[in-house]
C-alpha cells in the first residue's frame, strides 16, 4: 500500500513538473514579446505615427 502511495505521489510530481515547465516557457515568450513592444515604442522598428509614403528597411523609397 505504501509503494502505491509513493508511486501516485511520483505521478503527481511529474505532472506538476510539466506544468511548471510550460509556465516557464510561456513566461519567456511573454518577456520576449514585451521586449519587442518596447523596442517598437522607442522607434527601433517599422512602426511610425504617420504613413507618408513607401518605406523600406533602408528608409523611404523615392517616389517616381
């Protein structure tokens, strides 16, 4: 009976370990998204307040 209880506790610990691991991965992803949003807010991205022409990664594309 004691062996069965120990085995059940081990199963529960394995499930808890999986949950904690998933939460850690989710936290890491959220931190990365937060960092990207902050970069965009500080102008280090492709978002501008006004769209006034065609822009590429090197800057504004000359109008023909």
